[in-house]
């Protein structure tokens, strides 16, 4: 799994060099913390078990290499985190980001206390720091601070790891299991060290009581030992105060830099950022496009929190691309992977130098439902839908033997039949392309329903073509045949272009790799000599767990798609139709379904709220 993550990061270019350095330094620290918590949890067993595991840990990080990696990761991670904090230009950030920042700032306060009573005791007072001495120093003097440190560090790390892994395809299915471990490990670690510390403290109290009551006891010596312990704790307490004041000083310095820069920016010239819906924002040079959107409360998708990992903040620069900083290495790698056009930028990476006009390509569903002063679909909404591509086979031969007016009549007659079949099964006709057609399914339904509807429409379209051929026999030199490709996946659905009156909304369309794959599957019907080619993914989403029974399986290469697509050349259409629950009773509803779908297409925004 770790290799898969590394390969995926390499392919997609997730994170700039500094971001990757921050990520991997954080993972090194997380590995140390995880090992530490497991060690603490052995306190439920015995002090000996804790000491044995500590020896294993010292073998790993007790040498020069281990210490260099560990403390180097600590310095790098803290330094880059502070630099990131100083660079913040707006307070409008997701709640989880502020939560992680607040926890990160709290860590030094508690960590310096912990280091004082462990490393400080070892280096300054010459006390051997094994588990017995460490527990004696922490309990009961600073047990609360130590427990708070354990929880704060763990939650801070888990937030970062969650928002890193959530972009991986395997993560959602394993989230519950990983969340269980995320709760179990700190629980066992926290209770483990508390149980062991209290147990050792009780033993020490018993030994002290026995020594004090023994006939040969020397109370004077006992008092001297207690006084020595008090002096040691006082020394460590002063050291703790000094280190914590240092932590406060660093925090104040960072805050002072942020305030000074904000004050300086207020006197700089303002530049304008114009959004696709007409909203105009103003800021000073140096902000990223994402920061501007957040500062003005403009919905702008950013799943990874502005770390150049997810591409959901990608934005079309309509005008003023020269007024943005050059793409970073991470941005270039990620946009190349997406085969993005030159005008596309990542809003989290592009910093503003002058006036620009932009159009975010992906917007959260909440924005689509919010009813801003412009059509939300003009911005684009990301959805998982099914796309159907259809093309007439051998139409060039038919055209050569027909008059131009006959060709128009043939196309209109065929698309009236085929279009009716598509709309009857809740499809939205995106466009007609000469002798081809593209249809979308799932604009107002689930991916499962969309996939089933697309497959039903493909079968119905084949039947409609046979009917059209019968009607058009006198106009055709040969029967009409069509090829259909069906694929399900994520796309951006939006309105592209404008109408002549600038009032009537332009038609919806879909953009994304799913469209390209569907078009490629349609052309593959020629190679595979069949009428319908559907991706195995579409069939599985539709609930078909044994797609091979409906035709031969194969793999199709798609231009600009790294992995071949697993497909089925559907030959058993009648069997598939029965599996999908199709019946002749559906056809009389065609007129009503057309009417209903016209309303659906015109009111996509309101219907989206229901899903």
C-alpha cells in the first residue's frame, strides 16, 4: 500500500518539493509517535514490557543516523509549518485547517514541558531516563500536561493524514477500520502509561513508608533525599518555564510578522479579480486565487486544502494569464497528468500580480444549491454520471447515394426515434454531431440509476434504429446500424457558451475523461464488431456483477488514459434487457417522459438539491 501511495504521488505530482518535504517529515514524526504510543500501551502489562520495547526503539533511533533523521524531521516540519503560517493572507479558511493550526501551535507548549522532565533531567541533572525514572518524573507532577500532549499530537497528525489519504481511491472503503485504530491506539497509550505510572508511584510510596518505619531507619537521610528531590523538581520547573516562554516568544514573533505584512498590504495598490458570475474581488499582489476566493466568501472547491494534491481548485483563466506567477513544479505535473489546457491553473498555486478574469471549473454542491446571483451551472458542478456516445455506421456510403435533403430527413427521422428512446430512459441529449449523438444520464439521480438508465437507453436505441430503418426503407441504400459506447465516471457538468439573447441558459454539457472514454468505446464497436460496448465499471455500478455473460470482455486503450479500460462487447442484449428490468410496457410512457425530462433539464439546479 505504501508503494502504491508513493507511485501515485509520483504520477500525479502531488505537492511541491517543500510540501512533500513537509509531508514526509511529518510522516517520520508520526512513525515515532505511533511507536511511542504502542510502547506506552504496554504499561497495561508491566514496566518490564515497556522497558523491553524501549530498548528496541533505542536500537532504531538511538544511533547518530536515527537521531539525525528524527530531529531533522522535527526541525524541518516545524520550520515549514511556521513558514506556511506566516504566509497566510486571509482568515477565511476551512474549520479543519484552523483546527490543525491551533493544535500545531499548542504542541510546543506541552512538548517543551515533556522534554524538560525527560531529556532535561538526563542532560542537566545526570538522571538516567528509563521508563521507571520517566514515570516518576511525570507522575503526579505533570501527568495532565503529558496526557494533553499525547492527545494533541495524535489529533493534529490524524487530521493531516486524513486530508492526505482522502484523495486515494482505496481510502473511503478502509476509513472505518483506520478510524478505529486512530481511536484505539491513543486510548491504549494514554491509559497504559497512566496505569504504569500510578503502579510505580504506589510501589515507591510503600517502600518509603517501610523505610521510615524501620527500626534502623535514618529519618535524617530520608529527609535529605526528599529535599534533593524537591530541588531537582524546582530546577526542572524553572527550565520548563524558560522553554515555554521561548515557545510563546516564537508564536508572538510569527503573529507580529503576519500583522506587519497585513498592515503593509493595506497601503499597496489593489488589483481586480473578476469571476465568471460577474463578482469582482480586490486584493494586493501575492495572494493566491484560492485565498482571494476565501477572503470574499466565494465558493471555491479545494479538497486538499491548497496543497496541490487534488486539482479540485483548477480554474480557467479567461483574461490576464500573464498577471499570474508561473506554475510551480507540483502544479505543472498535476495539470500535465490531467491533460489540462494552457489556460487552466490551480487556484492554490497561482499567485496574482495584476488584474485577471477567472472561472473556477469545479464548485461544491452547496454552491450549486445556494442560488447565487448567477446560474450555478455556469461555474460547473462535479458529478458522477453515465455518458452514452452513439454514431451511425457506414453513413458515408448512405450519404453518397442520397440527396442532401434526403440525408437531413434520414438523420432527423433516426434521431427522433433514438432520441425518444434516450429521453424515455431519463437521458439528457447533450449534442448532435453530424451522424452522432452524445447523451448524459444521472443529472438528477444516483450513479447506479444513471448506469442502468444508460444501458437501457443503449438497448432501446438499437431497437429504435431497426424501427427507423423499416420506416425509411425507400430512402436507404442499406439498413441503418449504430454503434454505442457507455461509460460511468466523474465529470464536470456545466453550461458552456452563451445564447444570442444572453438570457436563455445555454445547454448543459459534460467535460472530463469519462466523456473521452465513452467516445472511444463507441468507436471500438467497429473493432469488436458489435452494436454496444460498455465499460465493466458501468456494468458493475449498475449492479451487474457478472458482465462477461453478456458478451466478450477485452481491454481498450484510450488516448491520454494511462491504464486500458476493461470493456464488454455486448451481444446478449435481450438477456441484459431482462436483467435490467426492461419491458414493452415502458414505451407508451415515452411522450410523458419527454415532457418530464424537458422540465428536468430546465430545472437542474432545483433537482440537484434532492440528491
